[in-house]
C-alpha cells in the first residue's frame, strides 16, 4: 500500500516535471540536440568524454549555487516585504492618532469661529435695536475765496444716500444762496480755512 502510494506520487511528480521540461524544450528540439551530441561524440570521442566528465562533476556545484542564489533571493524578498509591512504598520499606528488630533483641532477651531460669528452678530443686533441708528457728527467748514465766504455743512446719512450739503455764499454780506453739491465751491482755486470739525 505504502509502496504503491509512493510510486503514484513519484510518477505524478515525474509527469509534472516532464510537462515543465516539454514546455521549456519541446521533444523535437531535445531530439535534435541529442542527435547532434551523438554525432559529436562519434566524431570526437576524446573531447566529448572530457566535456562529459567536466559537466558531470560541475553540475552538482552549479545546481547547488543556483538553488542557494534562488533561495537567498526569495528569502530576501520575503524579509523585505515583512520589514516594509512592519514599519508601515508602525507608521500607521502613529498616523491614525495624529489624524484624530488634527481632525479634533479642526472641528474645535471651526466651532470657535462659528460661535464667535453668531455671538458677534447677536450682540450687534441687540445693540443696534437698543441704541437706534448711529448718529454721524456734522462736519462744518468755511472756504474763503476772493468772491466771499462759502459755509459748508455736511451730514452723512446712515441709509447710504448721498451726503447733504448746504452752502451759504455771502459776498459782502448781502446775498445768501443755497447750491447743490456739484456747485458747492467756486471754480477758482480757494484759500481754505477750516474753523471746526
């Protein structure tokens, strides 16, 4: 029973190896090479025997070296992958808490900014309702020219409309004229004396 199972395993292994060999070197190619070797051995028997002995004795060290190089390459690749995975995992263990702290700080900063905005808007609305519209101080100035004195009174409106300008033009104290904004000042270059602001 055991012998049969061993024979079956050996035959299946030999069949697998034979399949790989047939893929690498088809039977026709192997037959051609074998025929050439036989012809070479028949024509040059001494040289062929020398090369055969050298190949037979060198085959074992070469196969051992090839298997060692292949095993070293596989082990080094597996070690590199394991080493890389270890340090990537260690870095991920540092990255996840760092991202959590950064996310928490971002949420806190955003909530702080939104809270300040809401509080300031509420305070502004409450103060605006309690104090009423803001009163802008009136600006008065006098412009002295060769033709007389122009008194300008400017009041800035809160609703965004154009400022109101009143002008009194008193040449020699005889005449008072109200003029709009575009005609408030004389065309010649004035000598300005501002009494108060």
